[in-house]
């Protein structure tokens, strides 16, 4: 332990999404905490421009007190060939119930009153904190060229190949396309772009195909400067007749997410929208749809069919990812239900007080099972998560303890997000660089914390204040029984 450099936590919140703050432990398990599905199923397919399904590649943000959603309205390739899908718009006052907003921009087969903002568009939206007024919103989209939306002319996307484009907007409603593709590759999935304030750059996550379906990552200084640079040129892939490449399969992008030998055979990453969690330090979260392909030998199915559900992936830098537990974060519903076949993750989250709302869309059918009986049975649903509650360091009824690495903090009080229930408890001891209890902050001085608290303040019977330790390297020792510890933060009183 000698010579260890202290982690500078300052007064920023720290989450137990991984073992970064666990130097040693006994009786502690990191557990993923699945959210609770809301009762309401919103935006069921009920309009002519979304008869196949709603959801898929969808974004939710809070924007100046307004909850906004851009969702994939899917008609189906065999229903209206010119515009098989569109990006549509909805708003909500509570994040649970969503209403379509008529924007009256395009005439959809005689329907002018509709919520379509991007005919032929298919992708995810971000609100750029650095964007110019006319480029405040950005979207990474695949575009089916069509006669309704002039900006789509010259774009190309179909099953023979395609490209993804950057579109910009002043308001999230009226969109323009950057002429040159962002990437001339066939990124068939939920591609997303974010501003990473930790590194001061934009980061794009794109579908790649190096080991089945994977997620590639690229850093950008200015996403409007297209095409985006490859890590290595796609020299081994021949372009199609449109000059576009089929798939990113040969190292064109750094691979951020892929399945591994611990996953079932014939399973890959279908989609994974990624956010940088704004209410803690260095926390990146991804909702990763794992797609298990049915075997070709199964009667009545083909290779691109099978179910997918949603797993949580976490990162400290947005580049290296781990799965805290190999279990579904948002699972499938009961067989026969609206979300029994596939659960599709939605980009974004909303904070309401001490609750986080995340989202998914569902279908009753599996990935490739497009039958008349399964058309129009999907929808969008919120899931409720405790603030910071994605992963916790848990001690069972027999007890456990963990010790952090050396930390250096600012502040005069220590606040914990913890659930100990009625029969559990948690105590905090503070240790010096030599791993010795600091007088007045020892385990015997620690006051028990019980029940379920988002912001429980640690206290000691000595009456001492942690402010006297600010700036000094210390370790925290959390011990007790029957607790779930989600986060800690030093704050000013």
C-alpha cells in the first residue's frame, strides 16, 4: 500500500458501478439492479406511418423542462417502399405518458397532420451544448431517399449497402443533412453521438461487424466535418455501385463493445445506446441489447432471427466497458405479451427528483419474425430506477465490508446512497494512509445507518466532522449487514 496515489474525488459523487472504489472486501457482491417497468405502454403503433411498430432507434431527453422523444416510426419495407420508416416526434409532461406532436411538415399519403420530422430518417438525436444556434440538435441517421424530404435526396441506404449521415437542426423539428456521409459504411443500427466533457471531444458509437454485430467508437473534434476519419482505411472491402462500403468489418473503428466467450454461442450486440451519466463523476452507461440468433437448423426460422433483451454495461472512460453481472437489466415480458420477443434499448434518461426514468421499446415477435399476427403490437415503455441505483455493493444478512483505495476529498460531510432496510445497517470508518483508524472516526465511534436513504449523512459519536480530514489521503471502510451501497459523496454542510 505504500506509495499509493490517492484518487481525487473532490466533492463529486462516486458510484459503485465497478471495483474502482473497492480495494479489498469480504462478503461484498457487486449486483446489477433491474429497474421497475412502468404500467403504461406509450406510443403503441396506431398511425398509418407507424403500422409495423414504434420504438427501435429512439431518443429521450429533457430539454428546458420539456420531455422530448424522437422515435422510429416503422412502416415496413413491403408497405410503402419509398418511405419505409421515419423519425417521429412526441412530448411528455411526466416522462410516462407520451403524446404525438403534430408538426405539419410533410404530407404522408394524404395525412398532413402528423408528427414526422424526418421522412426516411432512422437514428438517434443529441442536444449539443456547444452547437451553433442553427445546429443545436444533431442526429446520426441512415436515410432512405424519398420525395417528401428534399434533404434526403442523394442519400443512400438499403440492404445492398449504405451510409450514415449527420443531420443538424435549430429546434429538433426542422432538419438539414450534411452533404457528405459521416461514414460511407453500412452501420445498420442505433448509432449515437455524444459530447464527452471529460475529454472535451465528441464521441460516436457506430454499428460494426468485426465479430458478428459489434459497436465501434470514434472521437471527433467537430462532427460536422465529414467524412469522419477511420482508424484504418477500409482497403479490404470493395465499395458497391454507389461508392459505399457494405460493413465495417476490417478494423475501420476501435471496437468498444462485443460479446465474448462467456456469452452463449451465436449471440452478438444488436444495439447499445450510450450516455455519460451527468450526476456522478466518470460514469458511462450503456443499455446493450444482446441478440441470440436462432440456429438455421431450427424449423421455420432463419439465421437473422431470435430474441434480444437488454444488459447493463458500464465504463469509466467510454472506451473500455464491463458488464457487472451477466443478467438482463430489462428483460423480456411473458410469452404472448407485447414485449415477449425483443426488448430494444432507448437512448437517454430523465431525472425526476430521486428517480431516474429510462426507456425501452418492445415487440411481441423475435427479430426476424415479421408475420401478420405480430405487426403493430409493439410500443414504448418507461422503467423506473433509483437515483444512482444501477449497480450496488451489497452485503448479505451475514455481513460484509469493503475498503476503498486512498482518496482525497473536499467537503465537511459524507453522504451515502444506501438501502439497509429494517434489519440491516451500515457503518463508516475512516482510515489513514497506513490503514489505521483515525481517532474519532473509528468503527466503534461510527453511528449505524439503517433503512432506505438516498442521502444518508455518516456520523460518529465523537462528534467529529470529516471536514478536518479534507485534502488528506484517507480510506473509507464500509461495513455492516444486509445493505446495498450505491454511491458516496463528500459535500459542504
